[in-house]
C-alpha cells in the first residue's frame, strides 16, 4: 500500500504496520492469564496513569489492575493522578521508593529502624 494512501487512512496505517490480531497478543491485559503464575510471584507491582493521558493509559492501568485481581493478585499499588502523558517525572520518586521498599531484602529480626514509604509520596513514614 503506498505511503500517501496510508497517511490518508490512519487506522489502515496502524493495521498495516501491525495487524490487529498480532497487537492483541501483546496487550498486557490479555497477557495476564497466560502469565498468571509469574505475576503471582512478583513482590511488587506499581501502576499509575494520568486521568488526562492522551493514550488512555489510566484506563489501561485500571484494566490491568482488574485483570490481576481476577487471578488473585490484589496487592497492587495503582494510582491515578490529574495529568496528561508527559512531564510527570515528579511522580518517579514516589513510585521508585515504593518499589525499592518492596524489593529490598527483609531487615534482620529485631531491627526497629525500618521505614515505610507511601507510593504517592517520596517522604519516608515511620512504622
């Protein structure tokens, strides 16, 4: 198909680049049942999305969270926030702190100096 004709019909362009059935195979929500055992074994899952995301990734995050719940994975940090897709680097510290805490090795028994970080904040909170 000539490029100019594809440009006039964007949906055809997308399907020409990657046919719809192939895209569906790589849809994270549809992949959850195939990878259920691996997902159940994860120590941390953090999802977030802006409610004004141009690619609707907020809806994708909610759909993924719901698909995880269907396989019994309910310990998921999922946050929606008022922003679009770009300029959200201010969100990184909270997400990274949450993941670092969840993925860190367990502290030695009797260690009372551990801290807890809420995913929406990068400020440590005492347990």
